[in-house]
C-alpha cells in the first residue's frame, strides 16, 4: 500500500493545473456532461454510467481519466488505439496501472474545446462497455462503483475501503515528515551550492550581454530546492538561511561581474579589480546608478524565483496529509 501511494504522489508531481477563474457557462456545460467542479482539487469529476471520470488540465491540455479492467487484467494499450482513431475528440491515450488517460484535442475557440470534452464523455463510456471493460478501483483493481477522492493532493478513483487505507497511510507519512528533524548544517550547504549556481548564472548571462532576469530566478529556485533537499524539510529558519545565502551570493556574483568588466576595459588584475570595486564606485569610475540598479534587479528576480518555491513547499506540507472525498459545485461562483 505504501508503494502504491508513493506511485500516485510521484505521478501527481508532474502537475495538475486548472485556471481559477471558472466561468458560469463553462461549469454549467461540464455539469451537462456529467462532470462537477471541485475548485480546491482544480479538476472536474463525475460518473457516466458505471464509469467514474476525472477531467484535469495538464500543460494546457485536457486529460480525461478512467480506471478500468478487463477480465481482472489491466487495460491493453492496443484496445485503446482504436478509441483514438474512432473519436476525433481524442488525440492519444496512455495507461498507468488501471488508469487510462485520454488526451483530448484542443481548439482555437473555447467552444470547440468544450465540444471535444462533451464528445469524449459520451463516447468513452460507450467504447469501454462495448470493449468489455469494467470500472475498477485504481488502487486494488476490484470491479465496483467507485468515487473520486483527494489523497495527499492527488485525485484518485477509489473504493471506500481503498480510500480509507490510502488516507490513513498519507496521514502517517505526513506526520512522519513533520516529526523529521531538519538538518540545518546540511541545508546551509545545499543553500550555498544553489546560491553559488545562481551567482555563476549572473556572471555568465551578464557577460553574454543577456538580460539577467533568468539568472536571478535560477538563484532563487536552486537555493530553495537544494536547501530543502539537503535539510530534509523547510522551516522558517531554513527560509532565513536561504535568504542570507542569496543576499550574499547576489552581491558577490554582481561584484565579480563588474570586476570582469574592469579587468577587460582597464587591464587591471581580476582579483585586484574585485577587491577595489568600492573604490571605483567612490570615485565614479563605475556609474553608481548602473551598479545599484543592476544589483537591485538581481535581488528582485531572485526573490521572484524563491517565493513561489517557498509557497509550493509550504502548500505541499499542508496538503500532504489531507484526504477527502471530492465535492463538486453544481454552478460557478463567479
């Protein structure tokens, strides 16, 4: 059961994103197709005939998922090549255990996208029934009616018994992570390496004459991710350590970048130029406006890279132990 839950959670890390601004028209259309919106889960769910369905927006493409088996066996990929050929709304499909994911064709107009969803939700249950596939719990493979649940942030089609077991394990894992001791020393090493990578990016991008926004984002992302990887978890103290490392490395990276410029333009030794940057600023050999505006922008871009990572980490911890049955809104709230 532990390996099964880890598989589901790893699969979900690829990302399931759906726009937050659901229009009333869109939600009502989905309702007519037998799908309800769970705004907290960021996806639609429902049942057509005996088949539970999940509809998610992944990398700007709608993916309709079912969990099925034939004679107790996992789906045969060859069977589902026919579905992609017969139904124009379906672009392709893949199989993960008992789950079959149908990747739907998009369209320039939103109306066309909705038409494809409607066509797919009508065709797929018919195709499954004609092909001899039964709805099953995607955890156990038992043939039965299932419901849609969120387990540790992952949408799943499960039996009530399988949900209870997976939810209990998700809670246990989340509590174990909370109890895990944060290794601040190892985390500081990770933050240093991540910030160092960002400093190198600052220098390289600047010397290539490119806009350095990306280097600042690299700094923020690498520092946070490597701290969390090395420390084992992220805390307020970890955020402070990462902030200190980024502040220091942005300063040093930007200063070394200016030292390269002085070395190239004036022929002064690189390390001597690095040492004397404050002197060049004091006597206007380096334009103060350019220097301070550049380093200010680097700090801004580093923050833009770090803050989303921190938010993601905190949100991930919050939902890791949260499990529930999915609840739909029959109409849009906006």
